[in-house]
């Protein structure tokens, strides 16, 4: 009996190790195998757009774009909660870092947060859904309208302290 149980476990582990590969865990932002032209298909922001918004503008806009793609209310809350937590983590790391160029460090942390967010939530909610690519112009204009004044304020504040 015990030998049969161990054999079943070994077989299941072998099946899982054969069917799971490292590439399937991470979302390739340039992979468009699920992109279709069907007007009845839902329109999503692409993984590439979500990665770029997450890295350039911070993880919060990327989390918002990803949560817009997701239909589940629980999924939306989890994604946005992850985005806020990752943003706070990023802020703590950047503010605690005494580097003269904290923006470089922030880009790295945002990139890692985007990879984690996409590998968890895209895989859970949107992995095999065929979709049309949604245009990014409105989110881009909103992000620029927020970030350009903030960057100007940062530059102005740094010039006044020098």
C-alpha cells in the first residue's frame, strides 16, 4: 500500500515537472498569440503596454490598466492592492537608498514589480483569452498630465536647495 502511494506521488510530480516550464510562468510582452481582430472579442491593454506603464510611470498605472482588463471584482481589488503595496515598497526602498540617482533604482524595482504582477494576475485571469488590443492614448495623456508637473516640481525643488 505504501509503495503504491509513493509511486503515485512520483508519477504526479513527474507529470507536473514535464508540463510546467519556466517560460509559461512569465508573460512575454511581445507575444501576440491571443490578439485577434474579431470585433466581438474583448479589448484589453496589452502586456507590453502594462509593462511600460508600470516601469515608466510607476506600478500603480500598470496595475490600473491590468485591473481594467479583468472582469472579476475580487481580481480588480487584488491587482490594485498589489499595485499600492508595490508602490509603497518602492517608495521605502528609494527613500532609504542614499544614491544620487534614485530614479534608476526605482525603474528596476518597478520592472520587477511589473513582472511579478503580470506573472501572477495575467496568468490567473487573462491567460488564454483572445482579445483585441486597446489603445493607450487616454491613459498616456492622463499619466503625462500627472507626471510632467510632478517632475517639474522635483526639478524646481532640487534647484532651490542647491
